C-alpha cells in the first residue's frame, strides 16, 4: 500500500523575545518578517513593533499578518494604527484596513463617532460599513445621526444600506426624513425606497 | 421534519445577506429549498410562528441561535465520500498540479482538519487508492486532525455504522472494511494504521506548525464558526501549513476570498479551491 505514516515534524525554532522579533521585522527576509509579524501579537510591547512595521512594510502578505496581529491585540490603539490606511489612495490598503477593523469591532467602536464626522466623505462612507459590525442598538444610533445630518448623499446611502440590513421598521421615519433632505437625488431616493420596502415588510 | 418555511424572495435575500455577513456562507436562490427546510426546523425549535419573527430573533444578537442555524446547515451526519466532487477534483486536478513539481517517489501530504470521526481522511485514502493512477508512484501521507480528542479516538478505531458507509459501493466496503457485526464495520488495519490522527486547534500556530506543510488541505465547514479575528489567524495558519502552490478545499458554502487575500482562487471543473501562491503576492 502506498500510504505512509510519519511522526509530527519538529517545529521550527520559535521566535522569542522582543529583540529578535524587532530585528526580523526590520531586516529579515520575507518569511522572517512574516513570522515576526505573526509572533509580535504575543509580545507585551507588540503594538509598538507593529505600529512601526505598518509604516515601513510594503509587502501585502506581511502587512496582512501585521493587521491580524493588531486585531489579536485588539486595543483602541491597535485600531488607531490602522486608521491612516482608510485614507490611502490604494484601494487594496483601504480594503485591508477595513477588514482588520472589522476583526476588532470593540477597538474600532471607540473611533467610530470621530470617523463618522471625518471631513473626508470617503472615510465617513467606510465608517458606515464598519458600523455594521456593532451591536444593533449602537449601530442604529450611530446611523440615525448620519441620516439626520450628513451632507453627502453617498454617505447617507451607505448608512441606509447598513440600516436596511440591521434595522427594523422603527427606522422608517428616519429614512423618510433623510429622503426629504435630498429631494433631487434619484439614487438615494431609490436606495431609501428599497430599504423602506424591505424594512416595512417586517412585522 | 417540519414543512419548509414560507419565505418570500425578499426575505430570502435578506437572510442570505445576513448569513454571508456573519458567517461567509453563500446561499443563492438555487439553495432555497435546502435553506427553508432548516429554517423551518429552527423556527419550530424556537417557537416562532413566522419567518419574520424568527429572523428578528436571529438578528437580535442571540449568538446561540446563529450557531444553531449554522449547525443545521453544516453538521449533518458525516459520511464517506461526502462532497466527492472535491475528491474528484483532488485526484484529477490538484495532484496533477502538485506532481508537476514533485518527482515520482516523493511524498504527497494531505491534511484533513477538522477530521471529526475519520470519515474524511479515510475517504481520501480510499479515493486515491481507487481513482488516482499515480498512486503507486508516490508516497502518500494522510493526517487527520481535530480539536476534540473524543472524535480522534473514534477516528483511530475506525469503526463505522451503515449510515456512514451509505455512499460506498458494497464492493468498496468489502475491500476496505471488515464486519464486526451486522451494524458495524471497521476499516482494515493496513489502511487504518496508515492514517495518523492528531489533536490540533487551527487557531494555535504552535500546534498547526507541528504538522508541517501539506500539498492539499481539506478544511471544510469549520472557519464559519470563528469570529473575524480567529478566522484571520486560522487562515494564516493554514497558509503556513501549505507548501507554496498547495491547495485548500473548503466547504461548499464557504469562501476563502472573504476571509483572506493570501490565497488564489482556482476554478476547476469539479470544485472551486484555493491555492497558496507559488510566489509572494505582487
């Protein structure tokens, strides 16, 4: 029979200690930086190393590992380290940052009110998507505020899309008020009508 | 089983969207009957008379109900040759690709994680012995891992009932099992002892690294149980556990693309699988 059975392999020597991981993160080969980025989540001062790595690392695979480690540490400071990428011109960086923030919803929650008031409407739009991962009551409050005051129809449309999924019939008046603020915007009117039909179908 | 729930097209769309966002499971209209059946069972179990009431309950954040519903979709009795289109993809396409970079006599390593009570790793072994023409020119190492030591003990014993064997022909059962009594069969020792079982938690990097690197990993219907953070860690561990160019097969409702950008999507005639790139991502 061609089937064979072997013993577990000897694991590679674990990376241990801040100095080794810091050195590998800065000067290692691709694989060493990948391993170091993953190991940094276990260090007491991993956040410091990962924040610095976020500035210099350009390999998407290793940046992915850095983001995962930040999500594992999961403090508001970790989310803060990711936020600059939400403003990147590179759509891959924006998407990666968004995914990482979704993976640390409690840490991201701290920053959501500020993000939803950000001067950049693109950031506010992405923030609406992040609200989706928040508890329903908190998400409803954050998005109700967006519908009531945001001056960009696209941002309101993003809020409407999330509310259509997470909200209930109680948000219908908010949708109507928002529609009244943008009487000349056919796309937002369409989005609100679809959301209204979906939410209105609920008991 | 209860009658299928009455779910409107719009309600089905919302439910599918909800499940995709929460779990990564993908349900199209073509799976409506499959979904409605399970929704009906959960509605009955939770005493909800209408779909809209049940959906409100589901969305209210009652995590246990989300888990119950996922279970209803994924945890059927496991059995031999389950989702055999992926096994066919393995022998027809994945191993053809892997043997391009491995000379005859080399070892092909295949990992079933989680392996539950062993049906999947033994199915892989039987399928290859029966269907892969190069089976005698390579060494094949199959490892089954699970977090649950009880199922691992059962897997190592290799004793199965009728239902587990229902997809196997009588000829296959006769050749690879011996009867213990009228209701139970045990995998032949040659086969049973050639599959190694180990306890591994997929989100523990130290544990996954102990198993080395594989050509093909079967990791079906487990990532959907993890939250976003654990899913990312598991995906990175699985990436580490693959040889460059190695493949990972997920459950038919799962999508790695939603979990991690580390893998390439590979569409073969029998299955969509994911590959660790041969080179680093550009």
